């Protein structure tokens, strides 16, 4: 057989093989909305070691600033707008998020188990 066949076969084996952990894991999709300075739901849950795609909808006409220091995300979301955050897989714990414009009242938690 030709040398190029074996090279192609080796490349295909490397790209298609490997441990399951090395392959990209599908993110868990979560959604939260904010209206009248309250998150709904105020608490989200996710399994540990799973990437997360978090969609945040601002149902108010005024902008808000979604922020989480522990999740390392921050973004201003326009009134009646939305944003999506790709969050790396997290260890078990509680991760707080808030609207920086209304930090006293607009708070929520991501619980990773």
C-alpha cells in the first residue's frame, strides 16, 4: 500500500480517537431573566465539570449589567435585550451573579453539584 494511505489512516486515527475527556463536551443550556430588579429563577443548578451556556434576558426597558466575579463574566445588556455567556466547567460550589446597576436587590446564584 502507498505511504500516503498509512499517513492518512494515522491522521484519521489521531483525530477520531482519544479519551472521552479529550473530546469537546456539549454545554448545558441554562436561561435566566431579569425584570423589576429580580432574577427569575433566582437560583440555577448545574452538574459539576460541565460547560454551561447561560442565556440572560433583560425584560426591563432599562439596561442592566450582568456580572459574576466568580464566573468571570460581565456585560451590559440593553433594555429588552439578551446576552449569552459561555462558562467553563466549574467545580462544585455556589457562584453568585448580580446586576451591578442594582446590586442590592438583583442577585442570583448558580449552584454547581
